[in-house]
């Protein structure tokens, strides 16, 4: 009698699918691994992502969103010179922008930025005169400002050394941010449906800051040094409606330290209520009343709601002070268009980012950091 082999084959196929699924990253971590975000240097200690396409849909309904866009695109704004070089139609095609904080290897911090969208790679490269990396601002021994177009057409901005690493990572995936478990772990709890999201490697970032400051510690933080140093990672996500809803998902190194962090945060909120001045009390108290702090095991979860009037006030202040930016022409390096304006993070030369494509022989990846597990993502 002929044996039916379809059932065992079906079971085997399900097993293969399950095994493949176990290796996939959930939430925003999966998006990093599958997108150009994964080309940021592996040593990245902080990531901020803004889903421009989703925010753009809100612009017609929320006045402060329109005001914020006008600041970014105005004369002297951070997008003005990019608009002049690539065209305003290109900016309307941007779907996502992101910023990464990258150590340079000498206890200093550099940066990288990406603009992803539906623009064509050929058009973007033509705007750079066919160069792989175009330096538009020399910085006299500090961080330069350079531009590059990655293979998918995304525009990368940052110091030349950072962009060289990103281009190498784009050609050989799996050696950049897409292999950094210290940032990917927390991002598994972040839904990419949010309008903005990201994560911070608190332990490594704090250590770099500690070594680079004259004080030698983080005394400026409103928490005890021991409590602050116990925070391993922080993931965040935000949604924009009438108000701005923000979730902060922190992971401490021990349950007792998580309790200390939660209690300290509650104390800061209480002090804020006591110190509210009469002129700002209503908006300030509305903001403080919207903060909820929870602690479970090593997880600390803070949820905040920023009222519409508070956001309008903050953005209104930005609009009123917008005209104080640095001259756009300063520090040109022979670029065919004007320099990209705005100030990059203060740091020294970027001498030693590792090679982009291949990990060091015998080098161990950073240990996995357990992801925070908020109730109901």
C-alpha cells in the first residue's frame, strides 16, 4: 500500500517556517534589520527615527506640525540647503529621516543622518556631481559635513569617515547597526507604527560622556549616580494627535535599581508640580498630570502626554528664535551648492571607526540585552 507522505512534508515545512520566524526581529528592530537603517555603524549608541510620511499626513490638521516644517525649510533652516541642492520635489518624497549618535573611538561622539524616500538613485547621485561622498563643509580639524547616496537612493549625511562605514555596511549587510543587539533588543518592544521612535544604549553612552567631561561623572543628572548608571537601555516611541503621546521603556540591571529609578522619576514629577509658576501652572500641570510611571522587575515604563497648547508654545518659541543660526556660507569646501547649515554635535576628529564590512577576527559581538517588556505594546 502506498504511504501518504504529504502530512510529514507539511509538518516539516511548518517546522522550517517556525525556525525562520524565531530568527526574525519583532517590532522596530525588524525594521532596522530590513532597511537602510541597518547600515549605521555597529558602534552606534543612540538612534532617533521620524516617520515623515506619517507625520506629513497630520500637517493639515495640526498647526504646530506645519510651523515646525516651516522652520526646517526656511532660510537658515537645517533643510534649506538640501532643498537647494536636490530640489523641493525631492523633499516631498522623503518618507523617513533618522539620526544616529556614533562614538569615534577616542571618547568623543560623531553623528550620522539618513533621509529615505521614493527618489531615484541616479538623480540623487547627479546632484552630488557623480561623487560617492561629497564634503560640503570642512570643519578645521573637527567634524566635517559630507553627503553620500547609498545604493537604494537614500541620502546619508555626516562626517566622511562615518559615511565610508555606512557605504561599506550597505554593500555587506549584517555588520552595522543591524548587528547591534544592545539597541535592537529594546526596539523589539517598539511598534514602528509610531510617528517617531528609537533607542539608547545608556550604559555605553554614559561611559563615553563620563570620560569626556571634566567632572568625570554624571553629577548633572537629577538622579543618584548609582541609579543612573544602573540604566542599561532606553527605548521610546511617540504618536502625534491633538497631543503627543510618549512611552519610555527603560531596562535596569537589577530590580532594586529599577525601583530606585521609578521612585526618583516620581519625585521629579512631584517637585515639578510644587515649582510650577503661576503664569505657566495650567499647561505645566496638565503635562505633569499626563505622566504615568510603572515598574515591574527590571523594567521601568514612563508614559507621558504633552497637551496641544504646550506643543504649540514650544514650537512657537522655536519659530520666534529661528533667525539666530550660523552663516550658511562659512567653511565651504568647493561645493557646487551652498553649505549644509546647522551645527553637528561638538566633537573632535573621527580617527578610528572600525572597518565597515568585516568584523574583527575572533571579535565577539556585544552581549544581548534583554528587551523591556511593557504591558500591552
